[in-house]
C-alpha cells in the first residue's frame, strides 16, 4: 500500500468539519509554524521537500517562493489556483469538497511563510458547492482563532477570501487569474513582469495550485526531508491523480510518485484494469493538454523499461515517445475509442476556451477544430493531416500563454502516434462513420531497441 | 543618465537607452530589419504583445547571460539587454513563424480590399504583401459580423478587425469613460461599445487612426475616394482642445478627410480632437504647412505631387512633354 498523506483521513466521517479535522491532528502544522518557525524556516523546509507545483507546470515550489520580491511597504499576496478546468482533471474539487480544512490550513501556513496578510482562493465559478464549503471552513477556522488578527499570539494577521471564478478555462492561467481577480477580463498578461515581481494589484504574488498548498501541511508537520523520502529522484512526495476513461475504478487516487504506470492502471489498489474486459489503446496522462500516447509507449520507455508515474519518467523520450505528468488528469482509452474523434473533441475545447488575444491561438485553434471535424465526419483529405501538423507548429511557442501549446500538443501527438487512424478516416470515410478503427498495433510490445555499437 | 546598452539586430549594432524594446531599437536603425508591428503603438500604454507579427529570435540573451532565449519573443514587449544579439530577417525560423502569423491573421479576414476605405493605407495589406503567401489553405467559411455604427461619425466593420486592441487602449486612455471594449472570447471576440452606444468624447475619433485595418473607418469619408487618388498636405489650426496638427486629404479642391499626422509605422504624431477631424473640412479653416511626405513604397505616393516628376519615358519624349506642360511646371516648382 502506498502512503497517503493528503487523503490519509479522507474516509473519516465528518472530516470536512473543523472539529473532526482538528481531532485527527489538523491545524498542528499551523501551530508548529506560527509558534516555532520563522517564515524562512518554512520556505527552507519546502525547498528541502522537493515539492513541485501540482497545477501542471511542475515548477519547484520552494524556488518559486524564494523568488518572491519583498519590497518595503508593499503588500504580498498568495493566491490559490482552484480554477481546475482542464478536461480530465478533478482532484482539486475532490480535495476541497471532502477535506477543505487541509487547504485552509495550507493557505495560512503558506501565507505566513510568504509574509502575505491577505490571500485568495480563486475557485472555478461552476463549483458553487465547493465555494460554500470553503467559506464555511474559513468561518470555522476564524471562530477557532486561526484566522484574523494576531493569530495564536504570533503577531501574524491573516485573512483568506474565496473568489468565484470568471467562468473560463483561461482564468486558470496564473496571470489571467490575477486579472480576473482584479475584476477585469481574464486575459493572460504579457510576461515579464512575472507575478513574483508584479502580480495582483501590481504587488508581488505567488500563485499555487490547491494540491501544492495542501502539501505544505504535511511538509511542515513532518519536515521537508521526510516528505522527500517518498518518491523517486526529483519527483518527491505524493500526487493526486484524477483517473477517468475506460477504467474499472475511475476516481481520485493519491499515489506515491514512482509507481509504475502499469501498476496504476491494472492493480486493484488503483484503477483495477480496463473496464468491460477490453484492452488499453491509449492514455492521456496529465490532462487534455499533454501529448497522448499509445498503450505500448505509456507502459514502457523506448528502452523497454517500465514507465513510472513521475515527472521525469513520463516525459522520457521528449515529445517523440514521451508525454508529461501535467496536472495528473489520467484518461484511459480502450480499443473501441476513436482517436480522431477524441482529438477533435479536445481541439473543440481549446477553440472554445482561447481568450483570443494573440493571433496564432485565436485563429489557429478554430482552424484545427474545423479540419479535425471534417476528418472525423468523413470529408477529410489526406493533405489535411500534414496541414494540421503545420498549423499546430505555427501555434506552438508563438503565443502569449501556454494555452497555445496546450492546444497544439494533443493534435500533433495524436497524428504522430496514430497517423494510420487519421489516414483510415480519409480513405474509408463511410466505414469511419460506422465503426472504430480499433486497436491496430498500438498495444503491441515495442520493438527491441537496437544495440548501439 | 544611465549607461547605454549595446544590442545587435541582424548584425547591425546600436546603443540605446536601457529599457528600450527590441522593436524600438530596430526602428532607430530603420529599414528592412524593423519587424512589422500590428498591435504595438508607442503612444498607447500596455499595447503590444498580441498580434505576434513582431516575433524575433534572441540568439544571445546578454553579455552576462549569453544563453539564447528558448522561444521567439515579441520584440515590441521585450527589453534589450547589454550585449543582446537579435535575429529578425536573418533567421529562417522567424520568417517561418511570421508567415504563419500572417496566415492566421488572414484566414478570417474578408479580403474585401476593393471595397474597403483603408485599402492603400492598410497595414494588413502591406503585411500580407511582404510576408504572406499567395494562396490560402483555409477552406472554411470566414467569420462575419454585422456592421455597427459607433455614433454618427465612426463605423465599425468588425469582420475586418484583427483584434489588436489599439482602439480599446485609445478608449481607455484618451477618453474618460470606458465604454468601448471586447466582448466574447477566442475567435468569437468582438470589439464593441456598451450596448452599441456612441462613444461621446472629443477624442473618440482617434480609434480610426490607430486601427491598422479597415475595421474602424471615418463615415464622413466613406466611399468618397481611394486614398491613392487623394493628396495629403500638412496643416494646422489654433485648436483649444488638441494641438491642431493634422493631415488634410484633398480631392481636387475639397478636403475630404482629416487625420492625425502618421509616420511610416502608422503612429500618429499627436492625437487630434473630433472637431478638427470631423468638423473642419474647409481649406480656410486651416493654415497649410506644406505637402506631406509619403514613403515612396506606399501606393499613396503614386499620385503624390512630389512624385509627379516626369517618368523617364516622358522625359525623353518631347511630344509627351508638350502635352503635359502644365503638370510639369507644377511638379518642378517644389
Ligand atoms: C490555460 C491554462 C490553464 C491553467 N489552469 C490551471 C488550473 O485550473 N489550476 C491550476 O492549478 N493551474 C492551472 N494552470 C497553471 C497555472 O498557470 C500555474 O502554473 C499554477 O497555478 C501554478 O501553481 P503550482 O506551481 O502550484 O502548480 C493553467 C495554466 C494554463 C496555461
Ligand atoms: S495563447 Fe490563446 S489563450 Fe493564451 S493569450 Fe494567446 S489567445 Fe489567449
Ligand atoms: S477595430 Fe481596429 S484598432 Fe480595434 S482591435 Fe480591431 S483592428 Fe485593432
Ligand atoms: S507588435 Fe509585437 S506582438 Fe504585435
């Protein structure tokens, strides 16, 4: 059994309330931090823990915190990114629904470490129930004296506010989130300046994912070194994975970074295999933005070793044979699923969600969607496939924010690994409308790597 | 004054003030190495970074940190560093990316230049001509919008808009009440005013001048004349609201349009007020300063009097010279 540190008490009845959370050792980290540690100590522990951002980019959190500018006489802010809108990702919602106090405690401790007296939790607008849950949790924490003025006599004042999101995926991009929080249209800002220098209301700001902030609690409780013992290499600690698709047991799992992908999919501890006795065809391992991989490549590295659920192992092989851990949205596709249709569906999402500021993303996402739609519905041409690759290249890397890349990668990777299936949609349009392409060779063992002389 | 920093663009080295953008450094050098800029406007704070036509490659970050930048950067929003080396037209990667951006800007553009008042002074036309390809690969219906009147003097033809946001910044920075902005998202974004309200402000007409395409046009000039048949002169008047420095655009003896004075990058010298722009259309409202310099690369120059110097074929043919005597005399007077 893998260790659980975020979801350890998730099945305890009433853990969503202050009293039960407290009985189970909740707010210990807060007491420890405020009474015995300096803010620099906490940053140091987080650095030692090796914790990396759980929102998608995987940037080391301790490093991000130490970049925060600290000019005299200017407020600093911590903003929690709870806008979770990436297709395939639903772990933050789970955490906020069932154990909201973990996030609230993490917010207070992190804010203390960063010297922020005001912090915000920016929650996806559609998650109204979670917004109420968090507000209730904040009120409970305040009633217990963990929020407000001079918390536990430490001289530290702190307030946490919940802000319902603007209703767009793009508001999850950190600078768009800041704009939206300021009450403006959620357009990503042009960087530099980065939020660490000039973020919310032009003040130094740290934006962190819900899970990142929650993980600060066990790090403070047990120490960064203890946290870093879990995991492999630079992928330390545990990670929440949102497993969905054709799995026997979809859901949110807390894994120790480093379990094999094979174990994660097939073992009974986790997803329990592919549903309905089907075979695995493909996996999107980290939310809709990351490259899709066929079954054989997601299970094994190009050199034949098992692929692991870590930042490094999932991206092994670059984009030629690898993908990314991203936000941990793990979507499995069985042999009956159509890759062309899925790619079209993803690109429909990005087309709809592009903010429209920069030309390659605004125009390119719509273009790709239209071409994919045509392919899926049997009106495509063989030249469309190369056209898609070319358009995706024209978007990738040339935009203001990473949404452009996120729109380009799924298309480019689907064509890289499943070109036959795209071609089949063109050459057999009628059949493609009636049945799926099937498994073809996507689950076959990888060819043995050639010996390099 | 702080130390100047040294930057090289396409191999040409120049020293500029710290904090200067790559684009502005390139404009100081001038010529072909200046990246095209469809959204940046030096007089509008916060503009730029959006259209991505000005992308360049930074092959050396600075003297201190010589690593190249991993991605192409928007030159209008990237400050130069000491020792920075930039590639624009010398980088195939930049040219390819720019071609992509131009293609993207054009896939939903109506290409209705024959009936567009902006034709001839449209930056998208120039951009397409210089960096685009002849044929489109886009085979879908183009996005269209209804035309909207913004007050009685300005027309918004959203179908032609490239969403450069310049007009939004004008509305934001030159007018005190913000009623003009962007609705919708992604490729359904549109410029609009709050419930199609007229922007009632002395400076609202400047949105016409900053618009790089024919999306915001002057209704008082609508369909009056192709710009290359008009003759621009510089003029001024004593205006209580603005500097009163304008360009008058003549057709024969009539002033058919008044605009601010624009440079080769389409940037105005001074923003002008609506009274100057829309109300003063008589020569005797103005003091004429002289003919307007027009780049000989612009189609407007084809009819400019300075260019009326006899073309070679005429110069050698005495019969033709005699037939055009009057024009020659006028042309050679300057
Ligand atoms: C289009 C887009 C959407 C994003 N959506 C989210 C999101 O919903 N939740 C999130 O935590 N991070 C999201 N991110 C990542 C954030 O920009 C940012 O990197 C993250 O909040 C940083 O937190 P971390 O360091 O704790 O991961 C998104 C990024 C992009 C480009
Ligand atoms: S890449 Fe897309 S979402 Fe991001 S700023 Fe540009 S248009 Fe907006
Ligand atoms: S209307 Fe003109 S100025 Fe305004 S965003 Fe569109 S192209 Fe730019
Ligand atoms: S001019 Fe630089 S991005 Fe538009």
